[in-house]
C-alpha cells in the first residue's frame, strides 16, 4: 500500500484528514445516481434508503459497542461537539434565575469544544478549564476539585489530543463524573478507529463525538453517540430526521460511507495488526528525528495514539520547516488544521509549558492506513538538511 496521492507525495497529516478508502468510495457511488431518493419519502424508492441508513448506523454502533438507536448522524465532528455541548447544557438549564451550570473542560481541547464552552460562558455558565502537565497529561487534582464543587456540572474532555496524541484517562474521568452527578461528553474524533478501548459498554460517557474523515470516510459526515436516557436539546430543528435529534434530509451517500469506514476500522482493531504497524512507523520516525540536535518529543512521557508524533526543534520556526518539507513532497503540520493559519504556537503546546524556543519549532507527523516504511525513509532523508539550513539562518543560534 502507498500513502501517495501521486508518485511525489508522502502524506503524514492523517490527524487533519485521511484518504477515503477505496472500499468506502465503492459503497457510496450507487447513492449518487441510482439510489438518489429522499429517505423521508413515502414511496418505496425513497423509503428503501432508510434501511440502508440503519445498516450504516449499526456499523458505526458496532465500532464503539453501543446500541444503533444511540447513534445520531451529523455533518462532522464539530457539529457533534456543538450538539453535545449546547444541547447537553441546554437540557440542564443555565442562567436566567436558574441554577448556573458549571462546564468543566481542558485547556488543550479542540476549538470545536473550547469555543462553544466560551460562548456559553457569555450566556451565564461558569467554565473551568483544567490544565495539563508538561507531558500533556490531565491535572487530576484540578479535575477532582472542579467535580467536587456544588451545583450542576457538564464535562467535555477529549479522548486523545489531536496535536500530541496524548490519551486522557477517559474511563476514570467519566466514572468520577458519574459519581459527581455530572453529564460527561468526550470528543473522541482522534480516538475512534485507533483505540480498541473506545467501548461504550465499558466506559460510562454520556455522549461521544466522532468524525468520518478521520477514519477514511469522506469529509462532511460525523456522528454523536447519546447514551439512552441522557437529555439533549436538539441543536438543529425543522424536521423529524434522526428521531427528532438532528433535522435535515440525511446525507445518504456519506452516511453509507461512514458505515463502511466504521466496519473497516473495526476489522482492523479486532486484528490489532494496524495499531501495531502504525506504532512501529511512528516510533521509527521518532527515533530517527531525535538524533537531530535540540529535538524533543511533545507528550513523549505520556501514553499516546499509535499514529501521532509531535516533535519540537529548538531555535527554528515550524512553518519554515513545513514549507521545506512541502517542497520535498512531504505533508505534515504544525498543529490543528483548524488553526493552521496562525503563526503563534498552538494553545496545546503553550498549555504544556513547552519552552518558547521549541514551541515555535514543533511539527506533527500523523500516520494512516496507507503509510509505509518508505514514507519514513523520505522524511529521515530530508529533515537533517532542512534543520541544518534553518538553524544556520536562525537569530537564536550563536
């Protein structure tokens, strides 16, 4: 298998998005032309698509081990996060003379979580952002103190960080939230399909967000797990679709694609071979890059996703390294794709207290299903020269 879009490109930015699997494309194609009906129609041509949607719902449910009725299809991970946060907090009530809801989140969440939480702060909620240790692990004392405070509480905590790959102890955190009577949502966009432990029969989260394009389905489709009995106000109104949880005509081809991608991911997780292969590629790249001067792994002391390496090179600028890598046909990133336009160090790296000289020189390499040892060879062949050239131009190097 090859990671290449063409013969010259090595794609190592899979946490930003993944290539759509050929098996997924093949299953989607009939729904663009031959099976184009509206699932809400009363005639058989449209109504037959409802059965196909339910098959896809069952496939997604199997991937995270929940009931199909607990899966709500959305347009993306961001919509899933917004639905969980606005809808979950809305069901608890906030401000206006009612008891104020406390939202507990972390300083290293994706903007799709941080921004809704901060918006709700402006609407009367209290928001507590929990810090992390230098290796990116959760500050458990801060979390425990926030849960111990009186009042109604809503927690939103990512399962795995999109930039560093650091995995949070979600099972432990969700159990603590349940004991405190709090609703617990997890943004599992980077974890679903990569970690077998994302199991809703074992981990007592109230809600979970996932996104299709992080697991070889197309962009524009996601899902929200809502555990039976959890109250959520619909975020989109105006139709009966998704049992009234998400109005709007279903994006049938993409839902079908997400179902097939979930099935493929489950098959790989059950075998365990894919996870081991990605970890081996990641570790080989890490070992090679750490031989370069003044290199350090961000989150290296914590348990991380098997596919993710975030590494800092002191005294040089990350964006410059990315441009040189791109010229060499190698795709990587300096953080979240949703904030890549900024030249400032990411909020994740800043929250970890990474020194200024290394924070600006941090890169993320993230592997996927189609990467090979040849891709690692390409990076290791060009990075020493890039680092040497940029260090020679750096005003921070004497």
